[in-house]
C-alpha cells in the first residue's frame, strides 16, 4: 500500500500546518512504533523541533499508551513557508 503525504494542523502558540510522509508502523506485543518524517518550517530551532515532537508523542500516548513515535525532521526550504 502506498500512502500519500498527509497534513495535520498542529495547535501550539500559533496554528501551524505540518506535513508528514514515509509513515510506517511496527506493531509489537508491548509497543506500537509509529515512524515518520515530519516537515517543519526552516526557521525552527532544535528546541522548537523537540517541543513539537514531544507534543505529538504526548497526543499519541493519550490515544494509545502503547504508541511510541520515532520522528525524522525534514525542514522546509521554500521561501515564505
């Protein structure tokens, strides 16, 4: 199955449209690993990236305690985004 890139609306200090792709899941007996690439604005610093990843991970754990996110950051290089 081929998944198309998806977009999510992340509500933080500002509303931010994030895009993720290359999503895969490893469903183990004790954990579900959700592995994906997350596209973020180029202007984000490491602390901003860590905050977003932490908040996404927390939201996933709220839905299912077995979920663990493994996120690779891709920065947008397009001007104005």
